[in-house]
């Protein structure tokens, strides 16, 4: 069983491979480069779900199962911003530092610092059957000053009260256990295992 993740990021491929293998032994996750899919994916969806499906459909051009994910930070006092624009909040080629600075500026004097990370993962099948779309969310608060050196993006500002740490103060395993992405991938794994299991059963029963 092979599936293509709409990414060139080796770290993301390895992470998905590791988490999906627990539920679907023998599954092989390939990158876009592995299947010769070139070109930029235009992520112009208005929601995480739309973007995840755009990416999954792109990966499914390979003829294999296509998987796409989209994630970001939603801050309640900012009406859900930066949301789907999380990567380019401070401008088209903005880096993490600029995005974090813009977020702190936008929340200056704001008492409500509640926020959530959201990750949506979509899985598209070559036979055109209904896609699987799952979502993971993790609630937290935006600090006034960054803390921690690990992770990426908004991790140093995202305070996860339950562990009493920011995401940037957690190990990779600690973060995976509670993160939006970890939750979404576990949901995908369970749904995909069930779909593939049912498929096998229905073929065996014929
Ligand atoms: P992507 O869809 O996973 O590429 O995430 C888009 C953007 O959302 C990233 O560039 C980050 O700015 C932000 N983001 C998503 N997930 C995380 C996370 O786990 N930690 C910090 N920032 C994140």
C-alpha cells in the first residue's frame, strides 16, 4: 500500500510514515518528488479543509492515494487570524520571527489571548470514492514574550497550560502527543485503516 503526501519536507514524510505505520503496517509514504510530481501547489482555499483537499488532489495525480494537510494558528480576539494565512501573516515571504512579532503587535493590550492550532488532513482515493477529511485542534494562549528554542512557527508564543510549557519548550514526542497535527494524523490513521480494512473485507467477501 502506497500513498503520496503533498510535501517535499522529509521530516513531514517521516513523521506521517511513523504514525500511520502503527495503524496500517506496511504502508509506504512517498513524497511528490518520489513520484515525479513537480510544480507549485496554489493554496488558495479559504479554509484549512479546502487547502488540504487542493494538496491531496495534487498528490493523487500520481495515481496513488493522495494526502494533503494544512494547518495554522487561530486567535480568538483576532477573529481567527492569522488562520490559513499563518505562514505569510507578516507578508508573502515572511519568516517565523516576523510573523511572531506581527502577532504580538496585533495583541498589544488585548486581555483575551486565547488561541488554537488547527490541522486538517485530507486523503483522496484513486477510485474517486469519498475523500477522508479529519481535523485536530489544540487550545492554548499567546504569551507576551517568546519562550523556548524548539519547534517552528508560532511555537515559542503558544502556551499549553496543561503541560505548563510553550510548544517550543517541549520535546518532539511531547508536542506530538498533544498537538493539532498529532491528533489529526491519528484520526486519519484510524479512518484510513478502517476504510482499507472494509475494502479488503468487501473484496474477500466477493
Ligand atoms: P503548514 O500548513 O503545516 O505548512 O503550516 C502553516 C503555518 O502555520 C506554518 O508556517 C506556521 O506558521 C503555522 N503552524 C502550523 N503548525 C504549527 C505548529 O505546530 N507550530 C507552530 N506554528 C505552526
